[in-house]
C-alpha cells in the first residue's frame, strides 16, 4: 500500500488535551467532505476548513510506503531518546490509514494519535482518537479520547455528542473573520456547560506550524 501525503513536519500539538506534546504530524491527502479546491467549497459538506490537504506538494509531501514513512518520521524526530509521537491528520486520514500501517507503527514503538471527522471506523491499536464531528454526516466513531467540536455551527450543537464515550470534550472557536465573536460564544457555551472545555489553536497564536 502506498500513502499519499501532503506534508510531514515536526512541531507541538496545538489543540486539545495534548497541547504542547512534541509530535510529528503526517498530513494525509484528501477528505471525504470537501475536495480541497476553493471552487468546490460552496457545495462541500464541510465548508469551513482551514487546512490545505490537497495534493502532495507540501514539506516532505509525496507518495510513501509504510517503511518510507517510518524512516521519514525518524529522520525529523529530534528527541532521539524518547518514543516518537505521531499525529495522523488530514484531510481525513482514515481514507488511507489502514490496519497494516497502525500495526507497523506500533511494532516500532510509535505513539499514534489521529484526528478524524468521525465518518470512518478506525483500525484498532490507535493510542489517541480525536473526533471532530461535522454536520450532515453519519458519525461512525462514537468512542475515543476527545471530541473537538468547532463552535458555533448553525443547527449543530455540541450537546448532541455528550452521551458518546469520550474522555474529554472540547469546543474550539471557529477560525473565520468572526473569530473574536466565536471565541466569546465558545466561552459562554463552556460556562453554561461545564462538561466542555475550550480548545484554542495555540499553534496559530504562537505562530508555529
Ligand atoms: S472534515 Fe476536516 S479536513 Fe475535511 S474539509 Fe472538514 S475540516 Fe477540512
């Protein structure tokens, strides 16, 4: 199996419970809720995406086997004495991430986190599942480690997901021209609903990738 990768880079996780964790991000090409092309955004199921996941032309982008992926991850991981943390993201990484890749990474002692829109059931063995639900989709991932709800969204409320089997519940202000308004709304929601905590995109605030 070959994996189409937009970019691979070493950074700190900027969002949610694992904020500040040194990680290698592997961004898989493609999403099942938007083509990634601006001309299609208006008709996309998910139309507020702030990520470029189209193509393979980013830093360290390309087509990789699982062995090549591991080798690239190892080459850019700086803390050679520590276990490697990877974050599989996209786009929707589960369009490509399969059991073979997870098994191979686990055999090589990687800690694996994934960020998914919840429409595709993940392989087993992933250490940290972050699910960010989108409206008008069938959510097939009803358990995991954290829910990250982008807030606010019309006719789509975080409370719809409260009964799901996740350990952490986050609302994250939608990054748009109304960001400050969205932050205020998110804070208000958290104060009224203490099950939920605010997640900020700290990598954007700090100016890191
Ligand atoms: S589901 Fe995620 S990656 Fe896909 S278009 Fe929406 S925000 Fe972007």
